[in-house]
C-alpha cells in the first residue's frame, strides 16, 4: 500500500530512544514531525539546527519533532548505536527533540519504502488526527507546517498536487535504483581495484540508461581523460558534457565539467591546452552569469574551479577574489554546519594560500602554500594535506 497524504501514520518501532522520552503512540491533537536522517548525511546534519528552531517555535502549538536514525553505517547495531550516541553528545549536546535508533530496517519498511522516499533527509508530518499530512524535504517545513497547523493544508489543491508529483518522482527514482543496482555492483569493486576498463564499461552502461545523471556523466569523462588518458574517446565525451551543462543552465553540471578541466588536484597537462582553456572560459562565464559575484548566493560549489581557470590564465587577482568569495559564502546567507565547512573549506583555503603564495586562514583553519605550486598530483586528496588547525 502506498503511504501518502491522508494515509494513517505507521507505528514508531525503534530499538532505542537515545534522546528524549520514548514515544509509544501518536497522541490525538498533536502534530509530529518525523525526520529520517543519519550522521553521515551532510544535508541531514545541516537540517538539525532548523529542526531545533521549529521545535522551539511551535512547541506551544502542539508540535513534537522526533528524529529517526535508521540508516547508520556500522558492522553491528551496538557499534552503530554507540557511535550515534557519541556523535550526538559531541555535536548536539542540548538537542531539544527525541532521537530514535533503528538498525533492524523496520522503520524504513514502515515509512520510507511505501512512501517511495529514496533518500534522506525525509520529513513526515503526522497531523492531529494521526494521518499523514506531508512527506518531503525538511527545507519545505517552514512553508508547509504553518498551513498544516491552520488546518487548511490537506484540503488544498497545492497539497494534493505536491503529493501526486512526489509519488510520481519517487516511483521513477525507485525504478532507476532497480536499474542501477547491478551497475553499482560492478562499478564499486572495479573502482577499488583500479580496473578502469571494467569501471568504464559499468559507467557507460549507466550513462546509456540515465543520460541526465551528472555523477555518472562526470565519472565517464574523468575515467577516460584522467584514469585512462584516452583523448580520442575522452574529448568527445567532455565536449558533450560541457554542451549539456550549458544548455541545462545548471551550476552543478557546469561545476562538474569545470572540475574535470581545472581541478588542481588533477594532472591536466596531457589535455589539449587550447581546447581546455576554451571550454573553461565558456563555462566560467556562464557560471558567473548564473551565480554572480554580487549577492549572497552560495559560491563554494563552482567558484574553486573557476578561480583555477583564471589563475592558470594568468589573472591571479581574479582567482584570489573568487576563492575569497567562495569561502565567504560558507557563512552567508546562513552559516553552514561545521561538517560541511570541513568538506568544502580546506581545498578552497589551500587554493587561496597557493595563489597568494603565503599563509591563509579561514576561521580556525590555516593553510601554507604548497611547494612548487602548480604541481602535478594524482591524489584525489591533494590540496588538503597542508590544511591544519592553527
């Protein structure tokens, strides 16, 4: 049976309540936000302060938030539970809502699977009568939750249309997951073994059925250009990726294409210089049009590669300006969680130190220039090794 708006809410069957009092059943008259999340999920962690704020804001309106950690990664339930408890103690010692832990898969079977929810974070809102009022992303709660509390959401055309679209998208995603499962079964061990020919075969199979998946498209170009150094086949794939990224007017797509051309962690010396810079120039111009330097839009996703293009083109001042804007955007318009800053910040900071030729700092992190920069590097982690606390 499909779990959707107006469906009776499934029961809460967790193994342990790690924070807050156990919840045995949904109480009539209260509204519950049931959030599926995991510590390894960046967007989940980023959403937690927002959930704290919602709990404070609406507690007098009968709203209760509860997090369900049903996707923790560990060898055993005891290990997952211990790691989760330690993580909560370190990161959110004053959490104001319940956290339930489930390692059995029961909660996913009861909630996530029948609602066609294929990823986390996913928020379920249970209305005052115990029925589902909303299923979606936590970022949508600011808009939807007040309408649910006012009693007008479930009868609205907006709600019905959103739920129908969500289910259709979920069915498509589930179908794609079914198709990609054997692909990943082939791809993962090939990548770990550095068997690039087998990995390429798996990726080409994925691209054939999912041409609009940016991760597979980017990996396709990367395998040919950087792992196999097959320019005859790699360059046409790269050109098509650039064209599609520009046609879609998509920052993630254009950022992915730029990384294949101007990631300083990659050795790009074997790529045809004139064509590489021509593609880089067009992508950079389109990215800066889409995400202009003015304003508070997030810039950390694409500005690092754009800055590298300008640096290698001889415009060091522009490169420094763009990296500084990218670092600044980590805190604007709203500060990011530390976990995400620690992912995006170090490579940007390392680039800034390299461009300036001197120590650069961002918050508690500092980086020293790398010797002989720019240098060839085959390490995917290059650009972070000189970043340290201090």
